[in-house]
């Protein structure tokens, strides 16, 4: 097509600068060129257009496909699993139309559990979804099968679906991928995770070191203590703080033991005589020892109180109680958790320390104390919920639902299993009174957690404020639609 | 009527209608429903006391609803069609209520009236005078356009990307004033050249040359075949009277809708429907225009096969057509695609040799595969002949995913060596891409 390139070259420069010559055209066009050039009535531009028209048609009429023998075809590997049903595929399309990532995750989970695949036409849509929704990536990758992995090689944004081994990801992945790998390994083989981290530790920069250290809180144990003690002297302040935070989670670490040394001297039960010496009772004595190891104030314990309800001494004791395992008190007082809490409840001045026990319970994930606090206290501690056995979690939430809705919604939305009907209704009622905060977007994200059994009761509740009623009617209709889609998903995979 | 859910949804004027239509495709939303050979109808309970009466002429897919929506079709029409696609068995009532019978009757009367209207005499002298005046106006406009093009080519196209927008828009407007809307469109296409794309110079020159051929052809029309003259007039923007066209005998066939491409500009929606005649092995382009959702006569959707009589606009290489009569929708058809790209290039050469300024055409090809070669995407046939995939083809990943890198029968649109896939046959059915 050199002749056409020559024509374009002349078109670019202009006929005023460079007129066409016979050398510019193919041999077959020479006679036409000569005829056109010989036309004395036409100007240069006319001649150019005339010849370009002939060349244009010569080019397009003579256009042939290229014949290349060594072009490699690269078919996708065969699928080992079967595709989902048409009903399930249609249901998926409807879910994608709503934009509900919650329902999408639910659909993918069902598909994955049934070991089925999405139809090929939907694979690019799902891979694009997974670019934004990182939490869906593993399910999308699984449900898109071999075709998804094959397809992802053509689009660098879909690299996540390429199945790299954990070790490869740890060595070559981005910071987020590396954190995920470390977290996964920490759950399955904590010692190996520690080994990997120690191997690359000298090469990591300070920020990465601090980020990766955070992951160690998953599955932390005394085995980690020796190494954590060594990095307490790291050059980076961030790393030091993270190491200290991790050591504070270990009951036998030096720092926790240091706190306990102070506390067990400061808080004691003493027998006091009553009724003119005829009987006696156990009374709590709380007072810091005269000499307190000043080192503790360099580990995050505040020395001075800025709260009028706490003296400096009380604040120190409060922080220390919150930083030691609550189980230590059982041995110290030779009493059950329930009795220990009762000692603190007896006197008004001591009640203020009870929330510190709740904090310690969460910090050291003490389920026994968690249950006791949940049962015996009339105060709601959101962080305790997850320490309770599953059935009690909902009972606890429903008991304290009023006034604590936001915290309970925060807990509930982190769950992956379906809510009970009572909890779901408590939450939707609160949403009805706050329709702008808990709008379609909220339910798009979390509707998969709602049980379909609440559909008939959704419309029964009316918001307290009359001007919210129309908004709530629209939202509740939308929730109904989402729940109907959830039911269809369940049916499609049943 | 055999429309799948996807085909029914493709009739929706916008995304919100699709969603609303889906919501109304539940049996519980419909107070009554029925169907016979001519119509599909139902009553949908809306927010008012009286249900909306929705009816569909299933022979030519036309909608009517008593709701106040300006959308066409409305969500009720879509919902009813979707319900039928999902559960055809529940439409057991085949006795049309009065409001359905009345509408269907009116449609028949209107068709008859149209036929009568055609018989009214026309003032031929006045018509000829108007025609001459228009020809003169067009010729004057063409002279100006040619002068403008000569200026461009004399100075060279190198500086064209830096030109102000008005450089093109003023000439576009001049062509509209000269009653040559086709040429106005061609100038607009010139201004739409992507000057950031490598090789824009060739694309720009191609378009200049096409305009030149149309102008030159019009000037020398007396020596050209009548049909080519019709093509030239059509490219300039002279319209063909559709009523006159409809008087002709058309081609009745089962037409498969290969693709429906919709574009919107200045409130005008243009629907480009690419059709394939399954028995005549011919291709057609049916254009439909609508303003704010009104004006579409036939509801077509990709993958739909319609039994219809089409009349082609006069052309030396006929492609554009109108639907004279749609009998019914018909899912039974077979395709007879070309076996390799060589056949396509031969067909193209035959067309280009008689109609040099024609645009892209559709073809059905057997067993085409999408392959990568020298960092470019190509469509290869079983003889390992390759044509280039159109740049930035938006459905490349869907095509890859559906084909899995295996050859498929494919409908394509293009010319010379660049094509874009319109749809593929998978699992025995046609799927638009």
C-alpha cells in the first residue's frame, strides 16, 4: 500500500507544496494518472481528489485478508465443574442490576458451595466487580473457573484471579496481598508465618514492618514473645509501638507481668470485723504501693488524670486493670468472676473500675468473663458481644437494643451468617427511624444478612416521624425486592 | 410470539424501564391477562383505583397502555412481555376484552386508511418545481463544499487537528442550509476524526475522498446508472418517499435481527437494526428514529427472528430497507454464513466496484476465532486468513469469555480488513455482543 502512503504524504503537505507524480502510484494506475494529469480544465486539487478517489477504490477493492500460518490459538482449559442453572444465572443478572454487593457475595457463596460456575458471558462483569470489591475476589475467582483465570491474562486489572501460590504472593505481591497471605498463614500455621516474616524483616521498610506486625495479633501466642521482645528496640517508633501493643496481648509477657506486680499489691481483699466483732466481711482495699515502678508510665499508662471522676491514682489502677488478664484475679482473690465483680459493685467508689474489667476481657478474649459480664451487668459493652457463644450474642443484643442500636448494627453488619428475625426487626425498625442513614445503599450491602421471614412485618412498622414515612415505604419495598432475590438464590441452588 | 426475557428487555428505552419492567413481571401484579393470535393483554394494578390496561400487538410488536408514561414501551408493556416470556402457560384467556378488540380494530382501519390516502392525486408540476429548486440549492452548496475541501488539500491536512471547531461546524451548517443533510453528516464525520489516533491522516483523507466522489458523481449523474444515481442522491440527503417505496413488491423472509445499535444526539434517537434474511441470504439495515421515546414503529431486538416483508431503498448495492409488513415473530431459521474471509473480500470487492463510497456492511462468517498476533487482535478463519479487530472493540472480553478461544459462527460488521463482531452463535442460539 505504498501508493496510498504516498497519497497521504501529499495530502499532509498539500498540493501547493508537492504535486503527485507517476512515481507515487502503482503501475496499474499509471495510465489513469496520465489521463487525469492531462486534463487542462482541472486544477491541481481536482486532479489530486480525482486520483485519490481512484486509488481509494483500488485499495478497498483489492483488499485481501492476511494469510499467516503461524498464528497460535490459545483456547481456555476445559472446565472441571458444571455451570449453574439458567434460573441461577438470571437471578445473578437481577442481583447485578440492583448493585447489591451483599447479595452478590451471597450468590457467589452459594455457587461456590455447590461447586458450580457462572456462565461465560457474565465472567467479565464479575471480574470487573472484583476489581473494586476485594472481599469478593476469592469467590469470583472460584466461580469463574478456568475460563476466568484464562481470561485474566488479557487484562492486567484482573491479575488477582491468577492463582499464584501463597509463597509467590508473599515474595512478589503488593502490600495488601502480602498482608492477606500472612493473615491466612497465621491462622493455619502461625509458626511458619512468623518464620516468613523474620526472613524478610531486614529488607522491609519501617511502614511495612509496622503494617505486617499488626497482622500478628491473629493467633498471637507465647511462642512469639521472644522475637517481639527483640524488636522493641527497633529504630522506628511505629514498629516499637506495634511490638508493645502485641506484647500487651500476651499474659506472660514482661510488660503484663510488670502491670500485675503493681496491681496485686494495690488491690487486696481484707477481712473486716462487723457487728462489734461478732461477724466479719471481705472488703476491697485499693491503694497503689508507695513505690511504683516508673517504667510502666513509659508503656502507654497515663500518670495524670484529666477526668474529674478519677484521681491520678485511680486512673493508673483503672488502666492497669484494663491491661491484665481478668483471669488473674480469680487466683488472686480465690473467687469466681461473678464474685469478683460483686466485690467491686459493693462500694460506689469501686464501681468505676468494672468497665476496666470489660476492656481487659476483650483485650485477652476471655470468654468466661465475657459471659459473666453479659449476664450480670446492666451496662452494655459492645466489644463483649463477640466473646459470647452465638445464641447468646443475639440475646444480648436484643436485650440492650434500645439506646445501643448503632453499636449493635456495627456488630451485626460484621457477621457473615443470617441474623435472627428479632434482631433483624430491631435493626430495620431503627433503620426506619433513620432512613437517610440506613438507606438503599446500606441494605444493598447487608440485605443478605436479613432473613426473608421478616418480609410480612416490614410494612407494619411506621417511623415515629411522619415525614420519614414515605421514605421508609420506599426503602422497605426495596428491602422486600432484595429479600425476594435472596430467596430466589436459595431456591436456585437448593 | 417467541421472545426470550433478554430480547424483551432489549426493547426497554432505558435502564430504569428495564428495572421497573422486571418488577412488574410477577404474576401477582396482574389483575387479568390473556393472549390470542393478534394480541397480548393484561390489567396491572398501579397506584390508582383503576388498573392500567396494557396491550401488545404481537404481529408487529406494538404497545399501548392506559398509564400516563411517555416512555415507549412503558414499564407495564415490558412487564407484561417479560411475564409472558417467563410463564407463557398462564395466559389462558384467549377472548380479548372490548378495549383490546377496539385497539386492534383501529390499527387495522388505520392501515386501510393509509392505503386509501396513497390513491389521492399529487400536483406533479409543483412537485417538479420544488425538486428543481432543491437541486439548485444542493448544487450551490456542493460548490462551496468543494472549494472548502480544495483549500484544505492545497494547504495540506497537517494543520487540521489544530483548527477551531467552527471550521467544521460552519460548513456543516452551510450544508444543512443547502438542503444537503447527508453531506452535512459527512462533514460532521470528518470533524469527528480522532486526531489523537495513529493513522488519522488516512481516515481523514478517506472521508474527504468519499465526499469528493459523491459531489463528483452528482455533477456527472447523467452518465451514471440510475441506481448509482439513487445512491448518490441518498448520500447527499435526498429522501425517498416511503409510501411510494411501500407500493413496491418486497422480499418476504425470516429476518434475524443481528444487532440493534442505538445512538442519541440532540434528543433524536437513531436505531440501526442489522438484519439477515435467512432464506434469501441477504442483509438489510433498517433505520428507525424516535424523539423522546416516540416514533419507533417496529420493536426489534437482537436475536429476534421476524417473518416480514422488507423493501430495499433503490441502490446499486441494496442494504438500507424498510419493513413493509411484519407477519409474526418466528424462531425457526437456519444460517448460511461465509466460510472464509476470502469470500468476504470478494463480496466486498464486488460491492466497492459498483458503489465506491459505501460504508460498513454485515456478514455472517463460519467458525471465526479471536487471536492475538504481533500484539494486535485479529479475527481468523479456518484457513488462517486474518482480518483486524476494530480498534477499542468494547465487547472483546465477553467475546473471549463466551468463545473460550474456540472458533464460533459470528456476525461481523466492517469493510476492507477491519471488522467488529456483532454477535455469535453459542449453544444453538444467537447472542448479540
